[in-house]
């Protein structure tokens, strides 16, 4: 359990975030076959060494794993990438492992420009085709910043001493019962090779009575340091193949500002802080999950998916 000073520090921060965000009173969830919600979550670090040292963190007691199946949020920048074409090619060729197919493509395309020049749009085929995201109706798509209610919250986190914003997500999705819910892969903070400071999953679903929303957090924050021998006692789990493949494609097209340095510099893991909690929530309530090294703020609100507008038809001009 976090020490008293950690709880006091994080409680004061959370109280300030609630005031800054100004959410309304909780509401009761309505019953329906499929209920959509808008989810916003920010994850930040506690950089205070004294707070992090209040607990004993032992590598031999750490068990980290990614669940199966797993999914990730889609972003508008994905439309500029080519991983979907690679997936289609791998499926058409019945390639058993997507990562191998990607490695072949990426080895022959070390930069984005030749990758784009060597690939052309393919004709539309039944059951497939390219389209832009429908932000109002597509699930698990990162929404534009203008839709965010956490802008003041995130600024408050960034201004707070000894805290650093690691991840911010805003998306919509229908929620399921626990057996059908699929965890969402998250990563954030600085990048070290294929790993990030913050990684793990969150899983949102209804509770057994379907009168509350439950968030299951399985997140870890790795504390990296420079070392000649990066092989230490602390180990991070292998990133799922699908996530690793998408990250490699993105690395060709995006100049990551979070990469501390390039070249063959080695990194060692000094410590790993694990946050694994379940929390039941009411919709429209601002919730805060504390930890000696991490903090999570989340808001879940009901969302009504708008009907698809009917196309206008000019009868006079069509005759």
C-alpha cells in the first residue's frame, strides 16, 4: 500500500484535477442491448524518489504478462501508414506470422519515401477497401483533441511538480460483459528500443449486475538507466506480435521525439512499478487511481451513436 505522504500528495493533486475539470453529478446507466460510452483517460508518473521508495519493489515477485486477445486504439495517423496493406498481403498469401511478412517489407524499405513510392493504391475488392475513420460511429478510434474534456486536467498534471504526463487517450466504444471484453494495449512516455516507459493494458466492462462500469488496470512503469550490461534481474514481457509489427511500421514514418537517443546505446532496467487494480465506477464520475509511481484519472460518459444521415436526392435535376 502507498505510504501516507504518497496518498496525501496524490489526493491533493486529484482534488485539484476534479476542480479543474468540473464534472457534473453521476447519472444512472440506462439498460439497452448495446451501450456506448466515451472514455477519457490520462496516466502520469510520480517522479518523487521518496514516494517511489516507500515500497519495496522486487524483481522476483514481479509477474507481467499481456492478455490474449488484445486490441489497440486506432489513430488518424494510421491512415498515413501502410500496415493495413501489409496485413492484407499476409492474409492473401496465408502467411502464418504477420511479423515475418512485415520484416521482409521493412528490410527492403529503410525509409518512408521509397516505401510510399513502391506501393500504390490497389483496386477495390468485395468486402474490403480503404475509408477514413468515422469519429462519431467507429469504436476504439483516438478522437481529436478538440473533443477532450481533459485539457485543463492534463495542463494541471504537467504543471505539477514531480509529475509527468505519459499517456492520454480519448475514444468511444460499446461496453461488454467481462467474458466478452477485450483489453486495450497502451504505451507511453519515453521509448527505449521497442519498449516504452509505460506499457500494459486497461480493460473496461460492465460489472456482474451491469449497474457499474469496471476498469481493470494492468500497467507497468519501467525505470531505465544507462549501463554497459543491460541484462539485469528486471524483465519486461515480450510485446505482442501484432503490436510490435504496427510499431515497426510506424517507426518508418514518424520521427519519435520520445526516443532518448539513437545508435547502439544500451539501456538497463533499474526498477519496474506495477499497477494492477480493479475499480467500479459510475458514468460521468471523475475517478482517480493512485500508486506510488503512477496516477490514473478516468472519466466514462454515456454516448449515443448518431444515425447515419440519409443522402439528399434532387428529384428535379435527376429527371
